[in-house]
């Protein structure tokens, strides 16, 4: 099997992806010659160029010349011109998750942060704790983190903390010594058959732990709780109740940001004050705190770091204001994620709360957004544009109007408006000073949101 260690000059196709750009920096820090290409510029490609890593915008055969290994992201298909060139010239290829798994073998301790929701937030929090000096780790985040100016923190230590992504079971390439599972949900049904298939993938992930490994799980999730109950090795649990670590005396400030006392088996450890709104941030911060404590980090250092935590980009990110209406965006694209974001938004000061949701896949629309949808219950109205195709083609079996009907049947007003230009006109007519708009979706919604301003 092809191994990174056998090569010197590595070309990354799709280098502007959040995980790929971090991979490029880790490889560079380990002495490899790294170059790459992507279809468009992004904050990630700009950061790589600042660091002196060559990035070509646009794909072409010349980009691969001189490379003795190609790493490609899952979005790059076999017919890509650069992959075709690699095959024609006998240049070996590795898929991104396989390369990340091989890199993880270089560390004595590997912490995999898994779960269908919240793993980017938890990993970013651990990056901040590490950056404070209380915990020294190389941290690989699947999102753009402002204080990192990208998605990776580099260290010479033997500790590696990384997001462990369940999509197409890519986390099974890792060799974790600590595995955290925040939740298990019915996501990525374009790959998985059903929820049991997804749960089985997480069981396989846990099976990667060595005998002296540690499983950290959230008891709020019934599927994770079952995995905890069945796991015979070392384990720790956290959750809003019925766990080793729980929060006590939870309070919210005027912006909906929580503070609470972290307890271990009902014994107070100390107080955490957060500056990000929503109940979900209590759970995510506990996940980060428990992991950091398990890595022998002093609690005061954890509390100080988490008090400075701000959301990563596309996580309830403030975009601006127009006509007295504040606009936020979030990457949420699953009902569970949407519910968490809308809970956070409902705690933020507002007169009326408008939601704009663009589904990013026809499969997701059919499997997740045609039944009862209580995740939008806090919204005064949900505005739904045409479905973003993502990796799929429209076969005509589902339309944004079908989601509108499901939302309305669930008791929330919904309106179909095909484009963001139409949504802007609707908001100009219906939204007023003091209102809040939250746009949701994992396609190009973050770009389209600018049109509302």
C-alpha cells in the first residue's frame, strides 16, 4: 500500500478544503515538499499562499508535474484531469482520510473528536486550550478558526487532536488512543443505509481504541449511551444529566450566552463562562473540558481558554445589518443542528426571528425534511429557496415546495422563494428594525447571504 513516508514531493488536489489545507500544513511542518490546486480561491488557499505553500487555482496537468504522490479529497472524482495525469504517469494516489490516518500514526496520543454534530466546535475549543499553553497539541479542525487563521495548530509534541469525520466512514483510517463521540444521528443517508448502519460505523470507530484507550461519550444521546453501556474499557461520560460530568446552576446572560458549574459526580470542579449563545454550547464545552481534563490540563486554564472562545466561521456568524435587521449565518443542515441554532437565535435579543434555509442535497431533502419539522419552531417564518444540488443531480422527485409544505404542516409559517434576490425583497417588505435573520445551509448559502445585505 502507498505510504506518505515513502515520498518527498506531494501534490494535494482540492487543497483549499478545510481538512486538506490543514493536512498541507502538517505535511509541510514534517519536512515534505507540498503543493496543491483548487478550483477557486478561499480563505484557506490565501492562508496557504501566505505560508509559502504553492497553490494553483484551476486544475491542469502541469500542476502535478514534479510530484511523486497525489492526495485528493473525496470531492475530487477519478476523471479529474490531475488524477488522470497521475495515473498515466504512475504517480501513486491517496485519499485524504487515508493520508490523515497515516499521519496520525506518527503521534503517541491521538484524540479523535467524533459525532454527527458539534465536532468542529469541540475541536476548536481544544485548539484554543492548546494555544493557551496549558495543553500542547497539533490540532486539526474541519473549519476556519479565526485565531488559527485556518484550521490547524502545529506542535512538536506527541499529541494529535483531530476531527474524526463519519462521512463515508473516513474516521476508520485513524488510530485513536482517545475517542470522543458527541452524538449519532441520521445524517449522510446518501452513503449510509439507515441509522443502524451509521451506529455500526461508530462502533467500528470505538473498536480502533487500544486496550488502555479512553472512550468519552455524551449521555444526552441515546445511541451514544448504549455504546457507553456496552464498552468494557476505560470511559468517561458527560451530559446535561445522568453522567460523570454534568452542569449545575446554568445561567444565561442577556445575549443568551450560558455559564455553569462543571461537576464530576455531583462534586463541583469550577465555573465556566461562555460567550457563545445556546444550550448546545454547554454540551460542546463540557466535551472539550472533559477531554482536556483527561489529558491532565488544569481546570483554571481550561476555564480561561473557553471564556475566550468565539464560534468558528459559519457557526452562528454575524454577517451584518440592513435596515435595522441583523443577519447571521450558520452551517447547520440537519434538523438536530437547526434546532440547536434556532434555540441559540431565540435567546439572542430580537423582535421577530426569520429563518432562511437552503437544503444542500436532494437526498437530504427527501430523507430529513418532508416529515414533522419542529426544528423551526422558534422562527416567525421560514424562507426556502431552491435546493442546492451539491454532489447530486435533480431527478425531479423532490422540490423546495415539498419542504415548505412539511414545515407548514408542522405549525411554522413557510414561504417558497426561489432565489436569494427574491428573499431579500421579501425581507425588505416584511422584516423591521430589531428583527433577526438566520440563514442556514452547507452549500453556498454563506455566499448568498451577502445578497441580503
